[in-house]
C-alpha cells in the first residue's frame, strides 16, 4: 500500500509536552498550556508530541487544540504507548489498543499521525515487535498513520529498528532519540547511529528530542518538580554542567540558550538524512531553506520559554534561508566539553536499581 512519505508532512520542529507534568513542574495544571499551544500554532509550529506517561499532558494538549482556530488536518499529532509509570510497562496487544483509544479520547481526535512504542529499552525485543505489529493493525484501521519507537540508548534503537525491518519486511517510519544531540553529547549524528538507522534499518525520519538533555543543560540545573529529582545524570556530570553555566554567564549569556541554539542549529544540518522536506513556517511565512532539515523536538513550561525558543528557531531558519549557518556557537562551550571525560557520556537506561513493576 502506497503511503505519503512521513518526511513530506512532518515539519522540522515539533513542540513536545514532556514539561506538562509533575516531573518537570510542581503544579502542571497551573501552566499556561492553552496559551503555549495557541501561540505556537500562530507562530507556525504545527506538530505536537505527547504521551500518556506525561501525566495530564495529553488532556491538556487536547483541550488546547479543541479551542484553537485550526482544523485537525493543519497539524501533526504524535503520542506513545507502552510506558505507564516510571517502573510499569505494558506492551501487550490489548493494552496498546486500550492506550491508543484512550489517547484519542484525551486528544479529541479520531486519529493521530504518529504512535511510538515508548522507552523501548525497558522491555524485551519480543514485546516491542508485538507492539509494532499491533500498532500497524491500528494504522490499517485508520487510528494512526505512522509507527515508530522512542528511547534513550542509541544502540538499542538501532538494533530494534533493524530487527523490525528484517522480521516484518517493513521499516519503521520514525525513531525518536533524546538527549543525544546536545552540547554534551552528539552521538546521534554518528554513522554508528544515524547512519545505521537510515541505512541499515531503513528508517525515514530520525528525531532529536530534549536539546537540553532533560533539563541538564540549564543555568539553574536539572528540573525538580512535584515528583522530586528524577534526572539520571550523575553528580559529577551535573557539577561539570554547573561549571559550564558559570563560564557562559561570564560572557553575559545563559547556558540553556546556548545549548538550544547549538542543538537546533546543529541537528538541522547533521540530521538531514533522517529529516523533513517540509518548508518551515516562521512568523506566518513559509521559508525556502533549499533542502531537508533535521527534525528537533523541544518542550517549554512558560510563554517566556516559548518566546525564546521561537526566537532561536526563527534565527536558525533565517540563517538557512540566507544559506549560512553561524558555527561560532560551537566554539563557546563544545570545545571545552571535548577536553573532559563527560563528552558523549550516556547514563545507563534502565539504571542499575531499576526493577520493573507489575500492573495491579
């Protein structure tokens, strides 16, 4: 069956909703989520990612979209299945179906564009294969359009994507990695990861999520919400990033702004092999950037953060339109990171103390 290539409809920037929960914020229900979504749409951001694991995020996103002056066909929606809590997963066919149907209700739509198997490293390869097959059945029923996987360890993503192609004869449409193309870690762009995902596994789109490394690369340090300190980065790496924040502050800047610019600008260029052919829209204007762009996923908790993110995105797109990328962004901090053992460090996922829970 011939389908529209995902790269021809998925724009190069996706607004995530990981921050619409109590991991990143103490009181997520007080966040201006409707204003964030409406402002993003008005600015030309037309793709949104969420998950039932993100607490109230799906319902918040659904409520915001329900009151937006945009029809369903004008934006792309993605959600996830499989992860229920920090330690509870269910990849069974029954739960995958129940989960997606519940997501459709929360989002107020009859279909989503993309569904990911969420955090695949926490379950067996056989469970992932079963969930992918179930999602493809749901795709054939019209409840989703494209199927992918998401997770942290890049090697797991590569091997699972290869296995899906080999065992089913059909490649995954999309893979979402996170925190692996940042100031601290750029392994996603390597031939071992991106090259194999696109080449050996035949994945069409490879997305780079969490440009701030789950909040690690911020002046104020890792986020601590209502669920406490959840971040898996070791203390030594946190301290290294705090020192880097001081270096950036001495130049009059903020680490998070530098990190956002580095990740978005860099992935636009380095992620083109698994990128988007959709022309970006900035301030209501479609921009011709002369080719494909790597696809980034970023989340915010306030209108101020969204404004800053949109400013960086507009600056990067404007530079591309002029066929020029700045490059000096990489010389402020990335070179310094090259000198220490934390460059390209990936924390264990699952961690050593992880014990998989059971559904009650």
